[in-house]
């Protein structure tokens, strides 16, 4: 008789609430990483199954929230321009990922305990 597959460790998701309804979270950071990888907002949006308008609106929101541009247009090339992360944007991604790693490390024991509790059969 085979055992059921082990449940993976629950994952921590970090959302940073700034002022009011201004937030930086995993979706915005993933979009910035996708822009860095693909070199354009539209390609990044497509890679994330997101419309260009939604991707552009999120970039605009990130730039507004941070009061510094995280993404800058890139001109030229045979296919026209694109977009790239600014040094501020690259730093924002790096800092968010550090916060995420540090938070996950800080709660690892609790996540393991949660996994154990979730995996226990219910008492009747």
C-alpha cells in the first residue's frame, strides 16, 4: 500500500502595505522580474497571461507608489523600443526578495508545525 504524497511546506506570501491602499506584493514584483527578463511590458504581460493595459497600469502604479520610476522605456532596436528596470526598480525587486526570504526563514518552524497540523487526520 503506498503512502499519499507528502504535502509541500506551506508558502509564505509577503505583501507590503505602504500608505492607504498602496501595496507592493508578489504580483507586482513578478511583473518587474518579467519585464527584466523579456525587455518589454507587453512581453512581460503576455508571459504572465496579463493584458498589456493591465501590465502598464501596474507599472504606472508601482512608479506612482514608489515616487521613483521602477521601469523606464528603452528606445531603438530593429523591433522598436521596450522597457527595462531602472536601478531603483532592480533594487526594489532585490529588497523585496530579501524581505521575503528573511520572513520565510523567521516563520519556518511555524510553517512546519502548520503542515503537521494540517496533515493530521481529523478526530471524530
